């Protein structure tokens, strides 16, 4: 009923005003292509102020709306849980990724680290309503047979179950994993020899879509890139495009990105940037170090461009088959820029880790097959420009990312919106576009969590400026880093050493760089938001992390425990197998001794 009313209002709006396309041109049951980048920074796209060439994503932006105040989780699996269900990640069982869950939270219903059975995916809802549903790319929401995407609503899949993997070969990228866990339609799968992630994932998606081209059913395609998650790797032809581009360093790039974002209207003209203590002094680097650091960023930019290039191939396929005009595209990132790369990729720790994984970080082959590369915090500060911090933190740089909703027949073309929006809004928006009703209470005979996200179509079509009211709270937490959004305001608490462990209040519409704390100026608003956060935390089962918690240390500890526990199981099984023989030998020996 609400969907029908909204589209009726849309008809009236366009008939009266004559703006945009008419409602009759809007597809009734459109195809949905949901494109998810991995660890993409806020200003990494040309349409958001970047120097990186992303013409195909820019073309999508020109045929739709760019959200400039869209927020997601600060790391991957929690974001994916919200994006695909419309439910809070804690309620969905993914308070954190399993690789970094601390001991106190392990096993808790909010921290299982895999997608719970108490939520239903948008793929399931669309499949049950007559859509073909496809996934190509990263999943990271569980890898037991019942948790793979093939059992969570996707008809055809080629899926990476881990947090990441190599982009050139079927190999893990860190010691936590013994192998790269790829699955095709629910079964273990071996990648081809000529694999490069962005190219291959688009190849498979084109194959899936083409496999049902002769019927009249629409499709939902979830294209979940590895780009630009570590290891940062790209074909040489794209790396060559950025030779010399980053020779001025990260500070110059961060400033240039701010200027670009202002020129595009992404942020206000008077936006300020907070300095980051984790950013090194570019001028203090030697000439050799500058050359090497610039190459690292060049590979990163090349990986973004390679992703865009392959998105273009998918777009071309849809145009050639006559499906493009009937397709709505949604493009975003699961979280902000990754920044785990060590400043010196050739120090003792890096050499040891690379040796364990058989990777090289040599300048000449950086980004190519067999190499390991990752952005350090210094260039990550430019990737998230003009925002503060990056992935794993609740600063804007970790949570605010691009969101583009595009379609050739959408009524508003090449528009910007500063409306607050959140990861849980994607599923309700897809359901609105496809005319599918969101379930309440139960689905397929089991109780489920209700969706909390909002339908963004009133903003997309221009019927409304916002879908959240001035006093609607939206809470979030990751490993002790906390945030709550309400209207134009955000309260945020970031643990040391990246933060000061105290709550702050910002107007993130006028001050996206989070430079001016308003908690003393509007104390009632501040206290109200604090009260909302504490209520939200209790309702969502948030468990406080110990003061000693560090996510990188936790990855190492969890990895060691995982390997040791497997070794212990093998040891115990060996004892059980050998025990009868030992007992028989002892009895035989005792018998021979008494004779």
C-alpha cells in the first residue's frame, strides 16, 4: 500500500511540475544490480572528488543520485549483514567479524560472526517473489553449507567465504587462513589459472545473467568485489596510468581531494580537515621511500580503475541485451578505507609475514602476481579525505562512503542528496523498487527480526528531502568504538590510541571533517543522544571490550588459537585411535609377565 501510494504521488508530482521522466517510464519490476566495493574510501571516485579515473561509475552517477551523507559499518561482515537484511548487525549476529571477536564476546548471540537464522536476506525475498538471484564475489557471512549464499536466497553463486584473498591466485592473504575458500553454488571450487578478481567476478555475473536471458523473469545481481581490500593488486596496464601521479605525497593528495569534493558539491565549501596523528611527515621520507610509497598508492588507484573498467563491461553487456534501461544500479562500499599496511613494507615484521605467505613487496613487481601491497595509514588519510580516520573506527572516514542509486529512467538525474542514510536502508529500498513487501514477525515458518532500515526512494524520486527525522536515533558500535546519529548530529567515542576515549558531538552535515566538538554548546542534545546510545547498546546486546583490546593483536591470537585447537583435536583423536592398541599391548605384556 505504501509503495503504491508513493508511486501515485510520484505521478502527480511529475504531471504537475513536468520535472524529469514520467512515472510510466519507470520500470515496474526492474532488474537490480547491487555493486559493492570493498574498503573504498569516501573520495576514491571521480564523482566524489578523486583523481582516479572511474568513468563508468561516473556515468551511473550522472543517471541517478549521489548520497553524500550515507553511512555503513566500520568493517566488512557487519556491513554486509545490514546491507542484505535491513537489520542491525548485532541483531543479525554479526557484532564483529569472527577474525577479531574478543574472548568475552565469543559465542554470544550478537557476536556469532555469521549471518543468523533470525534474519531473512533480500535475495530470499526477491527469489520467492519471482526474481532470479545471483552473487559473484565476497560473502564473509559464514562458510558452513547452511550459511553459504547458495542457501541464503541466491540461485547461482561464485563466492569467497573468507574476509579476503589474493586477487591473482587461489591463495590466502594472511596466516589466519590455510586456503582461500571459494565456493560455486554451495560446493568447493577451484579458480581458473587466468584469474584476476575484478575481471573474473564480472565474467561470472555476465554468465549468470545470460543463463536465463530467454525468460521474462527480472534478476537481482549482487556483484561483490574484492577491490580494494588487501592485498592491493592490479594489472600493470592500469598501474601505468598513475606513474608520477602521487609523487607529491599523501598530504598534498588529501588537500587535493578536499578541493575536488568541494567542487563536486560533495561537502560544504568551508569544510575543514582534522589532522591525523597516524599520518607520517612526507617531507621526512627519503627519495627512495617517496618513490616506493607513491607506487603503493598508484597500485591502489589502479585497482579502483580496474574495478570500474570491469563494471563497464557489465554495463555494456546489459545494453547489448536490451536490459540496461530496465535495470537499477546501486553502488556503494562495505566500509571506509583500509589502513592496515605497515608504513615500511620491508621492515622485519613485514619480511617475516611475507616470508610465511610467500609474498614479495619489491618495488618492480608491486601489485602484480606474487606481490603483497596495502595502503599505510598515511595514504589512507587521503583516500578518506576530507574525513577523519578509516576502517575499524567510528570516525566519518570509517563509516561514510559513496552511495549511488542509478537508472536510465529514474526521474532525478545527476542529483546530490545530503540526507542521512544508513546501511540498513539498502534492503528496504530494493524491496520498494521491486514491489516486494518486507516481512514482519515471521517468514517461512520461523520468527525473524524486523527490518529497521528506511526506504530511500522518496529521496531518490525527489518527493522528500529526508527519510529520517531530526530526532530519529541510529546507533552503531564496533569493538568499543561507538557512534549514534540523530538528524544532522553525531556523537562518537573512539578508543585510544586513535581517539581519546571520550564522547564528542559533531554536526556532520556542516562539519563532515569532525573538527568542532559541540557537546558543550548544545549539552541537552548531547545528553539526549548519549541516553539513546545506551538504550540502543542494551537492546542490541553490545558487549564492552577489555581495555587491552587491539584488533590486529586479536587476529593473531584468534589465528593461533584456531590452529592450536585443530592440533589439539587431532592429538585427541589420535589418542582415541591408539588407545585400544595400547591397552591390548599392556594386557599382553602383563599376561606374558605372569606366565
